[in-house]
């Protein structure tokens, strides 16, 4: 059955794609999620917008702490730390886009980027940008070689043949990998090696990298390019069943 595609907006509280069983109202809703008392420590507290701008020292310290975690934490942990460290003023002007559709399992939705309206103090925007940029630092060359060697040892296929061909393949993949953050590269390579038998192609590796790094890249793009969100759309009608859809198609052709 062809899905009924659509797009919606929701608070950025959850950084993992969700599948839900019933349609939700499309439109845009300000972020109102709770936050950790520290982006890099324990404890929970709900922050309310104060309008105060983080000092340059606080922003630099938070960015440095986040950058130090890149080599050891998962992309999901880093993304959650970024979200927890965003200034409260961004709750009113940063929205998560959701792509929605119907299929055989009902109503589905998936992450489709962010929209940032720019209606926040300049210091808060600069702080948010510094956090995301700190988590976008490319993987170091030594770590990249180590990860590629692991991938070569853990999988079979195109890297097991001629040394010249293997070196060329490694160079092509390294050129792609060095543009991604360390945590994203590590998750993509080790995740692939755990699941797959054969060495990945460039397109397969790009898909893995995008899956782990898409939220951070989308957040950075949104913060750099603020825009107004589209007007809210009315709720969609209930899903048609497969039988109803087939009947509609048949009657339309007769």
C-alpha cells in the first residue's frame, strides 16, 4: 500500500526516532522537555527560561568537556549531552521535524531535521553553536587508521585481495570518514563489523555514518540557518485499511 506521507513538528525532547500507533496533530510545538542539571553530569532538574546569556567562559568550558567525550561516548550519548546543554531560551524557537506516513503497521513517524526560528539571545545562539561545533570535530588521523584496520580484520571481501587495490579502497573510505566526528565514525565502523560479514562499500558506509550523525548535522545546519516554521496543518483523517485502499483503486480504474 502506498503510504500517506506528511511532515510535522514536535519538541526536540527525544533524540531517538520513534514509531507511534496513532496519529498526532501536525504543526509546531515549542520544546519544553526537562534537562539534566549538568550536560555532563548526573542529577535532574527542570530549567525555566531566564533570558541570561552564558558567559564565554562557561560556553568554552562546556564545549571542551563535550569535545573530550567524543572519543569514548556513543553518538546517542553525545546528542543527549548537546540537548541538555542547550540554553533554555532555545526551547521556544527550536523544533524537531517529523516525517509521517501510514503503512501496514499503522501510523509511523521518523526524524526529518530541525527548524530554528532564531528568536533567542545572540549569546545563547553562540553557546549552542559552540556546543554542536565541539561535537563535530573530525576523527583524528591515528584513530581513523586504527578503526579502518579493525574493519579490515573483522570483515572479508574487497580488502582481502591485492595490496594495491586494498590501499586504494582504504584511501577512498578514509577520505569520507575524516569528515565525520570521532564518535560517529567509531559507531559506524564497529556497528557494521558486528552485523555484517563483508567489508562495506562507500555507499554502505555513508549510510551508516548518516544514520549515526544525522541529528547533529541537522542541528548545526538549523542553528546556522534560522527560518520560520510552516503553518500548522489540520489533523489527518484516520488511516484507510488495505481493503479500503484496494477498493478505491479498483473503482477509480473502472
